[in-house]
């Protein structure tokens, strides 16, 4: 879509609006785009982005997803790019139907 991310500066744009992106949000986006269309398990996402030794809850993941949605979605309350797969985790689709 109209989202552009510069990984070196940790800055992005959506249309004409600029935003900052954290390293973890960038890691999530990279993981999502590398496995586009796949339902990604919450534990796998946590292991890949936070590391297997992370002892926090998956609520941390949910909070990062919510922040990421605010930055890249037209309507974060009704996401089209990062969707919830109930009972599993999340799915990224670059060009939703």
C-alpha cells in the first residue's frame, strides 16, 4: 500500500503522515512479510522477536501489534493488513481483498 519503512532510521510514512517505528515493531513486520498469508502462532512470534528466554506474557505481543496497526492500518479497529487468527495468533496480508 502507501506504507514505506526506512529500517535504518526507524521511520516510516503512510501517505503523507510520518511515524517512528520501534526495533521490535520492525522485527514483527519483517517476520510478517517473510511469511505473508500464513497464520503465525503467538508463541512463535514471541520467540522470534523477543527471544526464547523471554518470560513475559503474550499481552506484550498484543500491545505491539496494536501500536503497529495504528501506524499502518487505515482503520486499526478493523485491520486489513495484520488480522487476528482466533485461537492461533496473527496473519499479515500485503494486499487484502
